[in-house]
């Protein structure tokens, strides 16, 4: 705006000075000649600089046009300069012709060519011909009119002054007519690139041509002198051309804005006006371009009529020019007619092509009016919707959409119509459409704006929606029982802990594990196990309350989410949830009828309540911990979560972490407990036991760390270390003269570990020089997962090496009799539980006596573990037990105190009548890992 204002002020100032005569004739000549020369020179420099460096991108193709404009302005500057040289410097009348005339005549041709460069180039030969014909129509009509009005008289007057003068006199108007013709013809064909600059340049040239036309008129030319008001037009034209490439606003062409329409019943969004349809009339410029030939013919006719009305003789020039204009008009109309016929044929072919595409498409194409009425429906509606297209035309679009989806569809249409078409030309809507059978189909539609309405390209996606729903269901449900899986159960727990139930303390999670399910799989097969899980899931689903969630987490683990009812009393909520858990336990423990057989399993259930600050993951973990406590507590029971359970887990984790580095840092030590003959008190063997004294000085008994070791990967490493240390120390004692055999406690799983092959024990004995008869392996347990066949083969191999086998914990497990029947056992070691109550309980006394009788009948030695008081020694000896170990004789000893005990050789035994010792060989005995706490050593 500032540059335009400055330009207007300069032009207005020059016009004011010219109107007032500049104050003197000399100043008027200077401003009228050199002022015009300076303005034209400014235009030349401006267009040249823009052509050389200012035009970028798509505008770079128009640099030649601005160079031609620069050359044209330079010619005008030179012409005015020469004119001023005659008038101001030489103070002479400018001769005719002169060098100034030559420069002025060179002004129009470069401008005409520049306008041709700026024009939108035709793409066909017919287009070029039409462009030439349009130019001639305009030029010929102007020539006819000008010749009738003034040029004929000017030509007759110039003939008397010579041919050169006449030619020069006619050259100015003829070139101006050509320039005006190009300006008018190309005004409607200009390129869209930098349209503002082109319009400004055309306006500048038009103003210049208008002033030239006024100058060439005989009436004005006779009284013209430099510095008059006419010079202000040339001055403004030059400055306007200088301003055109720089000051005109250049904006990228924006795409045409499509009309925004809304279906019937859809109101504009609050605060936003409804977008009205844009008129579809042709632009004014296109209309004027179409009328150009007829206007030219009308102008030509006016020229001829002027001569007739004035009574002048019709000039041959007028007749010739008029005839050529009419001929050009006829030729142009013929070309346009042929072009229209070709375009009509092409349009018909395209319409047929697109009609076949629409009618043959499997998608339904519908056009809706702004009122929501369907104006067109493609034939595909019969196959997709089961309704004829003719039946749908004229109906409301809203009547086809499901009532539950209608509000969402209207909202999306409103949002789409309010968005700028350039940013969001289409949108996608999914809803349910009513089919011909009354069924609701899932339909996906692509919506476009179209001439005041909407185009909907719709397709049936019912199968895809069903498949997607099925996939989502499968992703969140157990495939066997169809109960929610862990992911969906966790999501529902998280939802229950949020929202309005955030502060409800009655919400609880139940973790359920089926006890004995593995035996069902192992005995009657996995198919029966799957059927049991299906029946258990059905029972669980039928037993939970409405609104609660039952889920299968994997394997034989289930879970239930019990939603609270707002009860604030902790005792009441615990009673209520425990009652539900007990009912579930009893229901799941009922016999299952599978393949005609009654199958029984039990259920261990852990319960955890929602507490403030406890998340879903933590709540599930708490219930899991309670369930494991229920299993360890005897199974088939309900256990409530308590904070100490988590503390115990943390302590066990810390202990396991410390256990990993204890072996490497030498924190483990081996102690030995003497095994004493109950008749003579003689030390017949020693039992090796591992003790862990941590870096903090804490002494852990085997009951504390072996359970953690068995659950970690360090159990095998600890077993190998204990065996090697016991063998090495036993070999050193034997070299010192102490021949007492050593017993090492190993689990059946460690004996079958691939890291301890059969040759490893023999290699260990050979490396340390210990006779094989001086080693006893105590079989610590009978894991039901261990194959008895493999265990039997391994123990037979050890027996061949001379290693003695002892069965530890005899009388404490169901598998003891089976092990005694199949395994090569030399020694039976009574469990501590049998020894502790043998004096006080007559029932336990009889059981222990029966077990010792079995050992005697099988020719095995017997060792009682945990003999702590003399009364137990007397009772066991009376029942035929041959050996014992415990606090009645000695606790576990370090190497120094053990050697002192072996030097002494025996421990005192209680007096009394000694029964005959049962026959059997004396052999190596195995110590228990369940000893009482170790006294200071």
C-alpha cells in the first residue's frame, strides 16, 4: 500500500504540474521531454532487473517478455531524449522525420512480442489460428473505425507532404492499433502465473497506447507542445510499467472452493455460518472472450455506417478491411463449430465411459441433494442393499441410517462441511444401512462435496466388521473355555479400580489353581484334561455373581473379579468374599464326569482386596501370592493376602540374589555330624552338611537356604560343590588315620542332572584317592516328575562303583514304599517327624517299630535322624534301630572338632538293658538337612 500510494502521489504531482504549465515554458519542455525520458528509463531498468534476477520458479519462463518490455521502454526513453535534445538543447523545432520518430516507432513491436510471450499459448493448431483471427478481428475493426473517422483524412493530407511523411503519419496509429489489438486479444488469454504483474503491465501499455492515439489525432497534434497534460499519461504509463513486476501482489493460485452442503436435517455448527452454494455461472472474462468476434464485427459495421450516414464515399480500404474481418469471423466460427463438434463427441464418449464404470462398479454411488434427498443411486444398490436403485431415488438419506448411528453421522457431516475443502477434500463414515430384507448392514462410505450436494461411494463391509469383532473376541478370550483371558481380565480389573469404584474397598481378585490337574493329564490324557478345564470354566462362570468376571489365565489357573458393593466394614467385606471363595472352591472340587469316569480335583484360592494406591498389576500379584500360600498350606483351601507374604517374597528374592555370589566368594562351609552306633556309642560315619555364613556374619541353616537354592539355578552348583568338598575332606581325614565314611545328601533331580554324569563320581573319588566304599549318597526326595526307571539305572551304576545308597526321610512321603520296592537301597533313614514323638505317642511308636521291622527284614541298616534326648535313644534301640544322629550325641562340627571326636571314637550312650542288635551290615549313613540350629563351633 505504501508503494502504491507513493506511485499515485508522484503521478498526481506530475499531472498537476502539467495542468498548471510548470510555471514556465522552459521547465515545461524539460519535464515534458527529459521527464518522460527518465520515467521510461526507470521502467526499462526495472523490467531488466526483474528479468535478470527477480523472476523465480514458474515465473522464470516469462523473463523474455520482461526483457522485451525493458527494450520497448528504452526505445521510448531514447525517443523522448532526442525530442528534448532538439527542443531544450538546440532550441529547434523537431524535424519530421527525425531520430526520435525512429525510436518511437521501435516502441510498439517489442511490446507486442512481449505480450505474445505472456499469453497462454494454445495447445493446438486451431488454437493458434483462432488467436491470429481474434487479433485481426480486433485490429481490423479498429482499423476500419479509425480509417473512417480520421486516418483516411490524415493519409490524404500526408500525401501532399511526401511519401515519407505520409508513411510516418500512418505508422503511429497503425502500430497503436496492433498494440491495442494484442492488449484486448491477450487480456482474456493471459497466463495465471503472476497474474497481478501481467495485469499491471497490460494496463500500463494500454494507457500508453491511449495517449499515442490522442497524440496522433490531427486536432490535438496541431496544438501539442511539450509539458502539456497529455505527457502525464505517458509518464504514468512508464512508472506503472516499472512498478508492475515488483509492487504488484503475487499470490499462488488457490484451488477452487467447492460448495459446502449439508444433508437434510443437519444444521450448521453453533457459531459458524452455513456455507452457501457458489454460483456456477461462467466468469465474466470468459463471456467477454466469447463475444470478442461479434464485438469486432459490430465495430467494423459502425465504421462503414459512419461513412454512409455522413454521405461520404465508402473508401476501398474500409471495404477491403471489412471484408477481411467478415471472412475472418466466418473462418473462426467454422473452426469453433468443428471444435465444438469434436468436444461434444469426446464428452459423449467420456460420459459413456464413466457411466459404464459407475454402473459396473461393485460400490454403490449415491448423490444427495442439500436437503438430504437422494438424486442418484447406482445400479449396484440391488446387489449390495437388496433394494432397487429406482426405489432409493427420492428417499431421504437419514431414513436409511440406523437410529443409533444417525447422530454420529450428522456430527461427522457437519464437521466435514465446516472444514476447508482444500485441507479435507473427502471424509470416511462407517454406519449401518437398512437393507431390503430389513437387516442392518455395516457400510463404509467415502463422502465428497459435489455441486451443492454430496457424493457417497459406499461399500458393504459387514463381513469385515464381523471378522474384526471375532478377531477382537479371540484376542481377549481363551480359545478352549471362551472365558476372558489374562489381557481382558487385567483390563477389567484396571477399569474396576478406576472411575466411581476407585474408593470401593470391597473389590477383590480371586486366583484359583486346580490341585491335581497334572495327574489328570498324566493318567487319563490331555483330551480329558481339556474337558475338565471346560467343565471347570462352566462351573466358575455359573457360580460368579452377575457383573463379576471369571477368566482363565492359562493352564489350570483361573481368576475371578468380585466387584464391591460399597461396604466399608472390613470384617463384613472379608466375610462376604470368603463366602464366595469357599463356594467356588466347593463347586470346583465336585467330581467331574469325563468319559464315564468321576475325576476329582481340588482348588486352591488366593484372595486379595483392592486398597488405596494399589494398581491392577499389584492386585493380581497379591492374589497370586495368596494362592501359592494356599497351595503350600495344604491345598484345597482359601488364603487371604497379607502384607507379610510380599515381605517373604522380597526376602526370598534377596536371599536368592545373595546366594548367587555366595559360592564364588567362599561363604559356604562344610560341617559334619557324627552318626553313632546306638549300642556301643561308636562313631560309624559322618554326615556332610552345608552351612552358609554370609558376609554380614549371619549363619543360615539348610532349611533356610536350600529351599531357595532348589528354586534357582544354583541348586546343581551347590550340590556339586558339597559333594566335592565332602570327598576331599574325607580323603584328607583318611590319610590322617580316620576311616569313617562320609554321607552326602543329594536330590534325585541332581543325580539325574546331565551336568553330573555317571563317570563324574568315579573321577572325583579317583582324583582325591578316596575308596568308593567310603562314600554314601543319601537320596533326599522322590520328585514325582522324575522317572523311576532312569533313577534306578543311575543308582545301580553307582552301586557298581562301590558307592552305598541311603533312602533319606523314610516314612514321610507316599513314594517311599515304591522307592523301597524298586531302588537299590542299603540304608533306611527314618524321618525326623517319626523320631520326635516316638516316646510320647504310642501310635507313632508302633508305626516307627513297623518301619524298623521292614528294614530289618530287608537286611538294611537303619539310621534315626533327629535323636535329641536319651529317652529317644533307649526307645529306638529297643525297637531295633542300629544308628542315630542328633543332639543327643553331637551337633554339626567343623573339621577341627570333628577330628577330636574321631580321635575319641565314641559317645556315651544311655544305660539300660540292651536288646540284641538286629542282623544287618553296618554301612555308610546319610545325614538329614532338617537338623536343629547349629550350636557355636
